[in-house]
């Protein structure tokens, strides 16, 4: 079996199109800089992880690192774009691991663990990383064709992760749960995730520069 390929589903960090839930207090330009930092840190982490091919599955225009392939997202709904990312990059006998750009605290060990599990003959059929908001931050499939379940699961809800797990198990797949991580959706998320990143990371520096700390509660 080939080493799993890693897919990063991302949106180009254009003001007004990314991290809109940070506005206010951020301006669209500030939110875009935070998104750009999260994406750059994510791509750096994936580049350092042991993996097969690396593919940036992109909505918009953004330069991929050297050695990466770029693929345009396809589909109207997020569920279709996720499923199509697996379909459009599928190589028989090659597992695939998909992540997004909203977990810049990701470390190479997360990806190496998923790669090891999916690359082992008696390992699980899928790995799923639950997110604290009820979604998921990673989905890895030994056979990417099983990503078709994503087309019928509502995204961005408090039950998305649970429904994804149920759908995979209903197909008879053995699913290994990865550690839970937080996505960056709100300013509170941005600060909590930045605290988990190295202080010198792009994301930690961007949050410090662009996102105001909440006002202290009066007593």
C-alpha cells in the first residue's frame, strides 16, 4: 500500500471571503491576514510530515509550496467539495487524509499517526479527528471512495462529527478517533488556539497583532 496522500482544503485568504465570523471586532483585512497565517502554518506542518503526495485543494488563488499539487475545489455545498476532494485526487491503493486550514495548532505527529494507522494492513479503515464545536478537523480514508457519505451530512453543525462517525460505521468501516482539536471560528477561538501554537508561529503573531483581547469583566 502506498503512503497516504494529504489533502488540505483551503480558501484563498481574500478580505471579505474568509474568517468573516471574526468581524467585528476584526476588519475584513485583519481577518484575511489571520486566515493567511493559519493556512501558511498548516502548509508548513504538512510539508514537514511524512506523507505521500500533498495536494492543496483550493477555492481561489494561492501559491502552493514547492513539491505540492494544486486542485480547484469542485461542488456547490461544502459536503460535495469535501467528497470531491477525495474523488478527484483518488489513486487506487493510496489512502487519503484531508484537513482544513482552521487548525494551525496541528503538529506533524497528528499526520504521522494517521499515516501510520492507515498504512498498516490491519489498521483502521478510517481516522476521524473530532472538533470541539461538534464538527471534525481530519478525515482519513483507506479507500477514498467512502467519502461519498459526506454529500448527505450537514456541515458546520454541532452534530456534523457525530453524524460522520455514524455514517462511516454504517458502511462497516473501523474508525480510529484522533485527538480533539479546536477550529478557529471566533475571536475567543483565535486566542485559545494561538496559545497552543509556538509563539514564533505566523498564527500566534497574527492573532497578537490583529485580534483584541476581550475586555475584562467588571466586578
